C-alpha cells in the first residue's frame, strides 16, 4: 500500500508472482479455517477475521491518503484498490477509482498544485494511510474499555470482531510505517514509511518537475 507519485501501477512484476500470492493467501485461509473447525471455540474466529478485515482496511487506508491529499490542496488523480483485472470503475472525491480482482494492495496517484510546503504535505499524505488505521485501532480500544480491557479474551462474537478489526488495523499501520524496501526505478517506494523519509529528503526542484510533468499529462 503506497502512493504512486507518477503514473506507474505498482503490481507484482509477473503473472507467476500474482498466482503465488493468491495460492499462499488461499492456503493460509484454508489452514486457519480448519484450525477453527477442529475443537471450535468462538475466540478462534479472531485469526480468520483478522485476514478478512484486511480488505475493508485496504479501502480505509487508501481513503486516508486520498482525503489528506484533498485537504492539503493536492490533486487526486486515481485510486486503485487491488491488483489484477479491473472489475469495475467508479469515482471517489471526483477522482477515478478502480476496484480490481485481488484486493491485497492498493495505491493513490496524486500530484501537487504548488511547491509551497510540498515536502511536509507529501509526508502527511504518506502518513495518512497508516494514520487512519491507527485512529481505527485507538477508537475501538477506547470503545472496549481502554488498553487493559481491550486485551481481555472473550467468547462474545461482537467483541471478537471488534478486537480483530482493531488488531488488523494496528498491524497494517505498523507494517506500512516501518521504512522497508528499496527505491524502484520509477522513483516510487514500496511502503509509506520509506515514502515519508524520501519526500522529506527531496528537493524543491523535484516537486517543480513533478508539477510540470503533471500538467503536461492532463
């Protein structure tokens, strides 16, 4: 999950990688389902719900990037949820949005309108994705009675669902904030943490060039 600064779709490089991701994901879900079925207890649903909730959290994460870009006066050019074949297209906040067949990642294409505070605004846009996930986590934690009560194990289905959703949001935020990976040849980055560092190290000229390229591509 990241923000694509230019115009390149950041997807698995080959059909083989896509198939591998699908097989691993399905195998993981199958193994968890079998574990839940054997000696069933309601609390065992937590692990499966953790994976299931990853999909709506992907929407929330990318929405966080897009809404922050809008609030800071940047252009939101496109929002993509998933990779693979496009299932349908719609619009969100006046920007084209694509929903693709495999909802395991997403990206938002943005562009600055001016260079004023561009680096800081760019960093905030990167942070907004994991930031909104952290907001989800802390909101649910408070709803369930605070830190101590939140970690209480229960067989109440609604509590299990909320805990799983909150844990998935927390894990997603942490994974995206740790600056991992390398810079790709198109200048984009594999996660938000690395993106925050790179945009803070960017120059005024980088953003001037980005604005010029964005205007030429309209």
